[in-house]
C-alpha cells in the first residue's frame, strides 16, 4: 500500500513539475507577496493542480500550502497534505535551476510520504516512512562524516565563525539543500530563522530516510501540522556531526528564536 501511495504522489508531483518546466524561462507574471517574497502565476496554477490530484489520492487529508489561505479544519483530519508548489520561486523566476515542487503527506505530526521534483535538474526525490529514500529511483544515503570542521554546506558565503566549513552549491530551494544532505552531496544544512512547514516537510523525510539527522535549529524533534504551520529553522546533517553542530549553533539559535 505504501509503495502504491508513493507512486501515486510521485506521479502527481511530476506532472505538476512538468507544467512548471514548460513555462520556465518563458513569459509569466510574478510579483512580491510581501517585500522580498516573490510569487508567480505558476505557483498558483500548480497549487490548484496539486490540490485536485492529491485530494483524489487521499480526500480525507487536510491541506496546508504556501499558496492557499490556511484553515483550522486541517487540524481535525487524520492526515494533511503539506505543499509548496514551487519551492525556490526566486530561482524559477530568474531562470535558474534551484527550484522544486515539494509535497508531503503528514500523519500524527510526522511526514509519511515526501516527494521533491526538480525538473530543471532532472531530479525526483522520494521517500516513504521506513522505506528509505531515492533520487531518480536510486537509493541515496547521507554522508558518514564525523568531524564538523571541513563539513560541506550549501552556502554562497559563510560567516567567520564557520570559516572551517566548506561552501558548496546553494540552490534557492531549501528543500533541495536538505536533499543534498540526503544524497551525501553536502554534510550539513542549517537555517536559523522562523519558517514554514511546507518548506521542509517533504525534504526532512527524504533526508531522515537517507540516514541523516534532521531537527529544528535547536536540536529538537520536528513536528508538522502545527496550529500556525511554522517552525524555528532546520538542521539536517550527517548523524556523526549533529551534536557538534547543535553545540556550535546554540547561541545563535537561542538569539534568533526570539521574535
């Protein structure tokens, strides 16, 4: 049953990704929802497409999406779809490759299905709880790194306090940056700010199923489908460096969590 569910979700997400890919680097409208937060017409088109396709798969699930007004009704259902129609819209609008369609199915506060489709990168990531994670159908595994110094981090620039880390490619999509940890292409991803569940619900499961450790920025267990649909940051890394990463980031995280 899990394989059938994952296949159905993967197909729906891939179809949505192909719709976006057909318009990528083409003509479409985009605007700022709030200053610095861009959205485009494809975000809205994919949101509607995915809502129809995913409810056909599990009509009992609630709905939490970046592009749909939230409703408390989602808190009452047995499961909830957590959706970002285009994670990394800024890269999509600029014609860059660092964007993906992100869908998770959450039950009991935990993701049980996670799919990321990044057609500009020819990548589809998928995971079901307890079944491992794949990229394009091939199993992926987090790195076995045990030393924080020298860890590879998706970043354009690193702060002086982290000068011993190694910057690698940084797609705009945080979901794809977490997926890089899942595949061992990066050792550590840390975000020290308040964000939304739709950004990470799918990628967190993919990374966990690949053997990475994934927590919030303070090292606490992730729980999805919260009242506000928010959480404080994310830390995804090789399990051998998680404790050291939490310790290094503790002061910065404790300061950033206050708002």
